[in-house]
């Protein structure tokens, strides 16, 4: 049987995860990843990579739970394998703290991380400006390693890679039968999604090998995440901000906030600073549609808009996207020149 030609647009963690899932589970597909930027130049490369998810109001809770569980299970299997060092995936223990007791003291993902519990009063004394906390073990993903590992796995599954900018969907319809859009913030122009907006993030990588436990303030703007080679210290969540230049004021703010939580950071060396634009959206878009291109109806699957939860939900939404591609295969008459 002739193979369907599938193109995945985007080589961040969502794009590569989706491409790997398609290539490994749908042998009737020939899969190509096309992107302007690959690691180390993607937004995912600078991400902190800790598995903690925000809640999306327009997505059914059961669906969000499945995305998180699938992603956690996938990465946990890597943690327990010989691939862990190469993939840059590790267990990470720590706490999430709140200035006031939240309405929801137990987030939906607490069922899937390891050892979730509420912090004791004694533990909270370490953070005098915070009245509530959660302690647990989750997974940290060093994306600069993980993306290369994913690409290697994709190529091993027969996947092809092209580095070039995609200016329009029309140019893809000539060579491919199914388009999978994982272009993140690029979806604003590529598919005209006005709901997509940049969420500017600025972080520091610091040398502080004595730190072994993460600390995250619940609003997601202040965090300390020890990793394999450095500690990621952040951050910012600036909606609608397209600036990719480093901001000295943001750097000072990050250092002040994080040193207040962990005073020993004042002795740490700053290794580098990084700015990236997360693909913000009220809720991720994981769905399929038929688009009219060059007089033909072309099946298209979307998987983008994860905001700061890209790594956290990447494998889960990739698996759902594979199901949507499978539906496209069942419903489309393959072109005669396949």
C-alpha cells in the first residue's frame, strides 16, 4: 500500500514529539519535519522543563488529565531507562508555595506526580511570606538534550528533516497529503489564529551545584529549578511582549526574587541569560480541519498554543494528534501519485 506524505511544521518539543509519535505508530505515513529553527535555536531549548501544568478553562478536565498523564508516563519511562542521561530527563523534588491559601489546594496533576503532599508549618517557616505549600517529586527535562534525542529517535523511525521557513500552507500542499501544524507562535501568521499571542520569558542559567530541590511560586513567575548542568532561575510571563532582547531590569528582578527565596544564590555564578516567546493561547488547539488549498481540500491537524506547558503536555497532545492523523488517513482518498 502506498504511503501518505505527512509534514509536521515546527521543531520545538511539541513538533518533534508529534513527529516521533506519527513516525513510530503509523507505518503508512512518510513523515517530514519542516521548520525554520531547530535545536538549539527553538523556544523549547530555553524552557525550564519542569512538569507542572496550568489549568485551561476551555478544555475538559478529563482531557487535560490524559495529556499530563501520558506525558509524565512517557518521560518517567525515560528516567528509568539507560537513555536518561542522553535525553536529559531526571526526577526533581521540591515545592510549590503560595502567598495565600488557594481555593484549590490539590491540582488535577497531583494524582500523577510522585509523593504529593501539603507542606508542614515547619517547612513553610523557610518562606515567611508564603502561607501554603505543596511538596512533590516531578520530572525535569533538559530540553537542549531532549530535543536532540527526539530528533535522533525520529530519524531512526525513518523521519526526514528540512530546515526552511514555511511562508504559506499552499507551498506545503504541493508535496504533502496531510499537514500537521505545530508552529506554536507562528500559527498567528501561518493559519491566521488571532488568539495566539507571545508570552515573553526571561531566565538565567546559574552555577549552584549545592542546590538539589526546586522552589516554585504558584503564579509561575518566580522559580528555581536545579538541573543536570545548571540551575534555571526565573522568570517573567509578559503577555503580548515580542521583545527578544535581554532586559537588565528583568534580570535584577529575577535575581532579587529568587535570592529572597534561596539566599545562597547570591554566591552563584550567572552562566548565561535567555529570552524566549512562549506560544500563549487561552487553551491549546488540538483538532483537525479541512483547509482549501490550491483548489483542493487538504486535511490538517493542529497541535499548538500550549503556553508555558509545552514540555509538560507535549507527549500527551502528540498522542491525541496521532489519533487525529489516523482519522484523516481513514477518510481521505490518497492521491494517485503517491
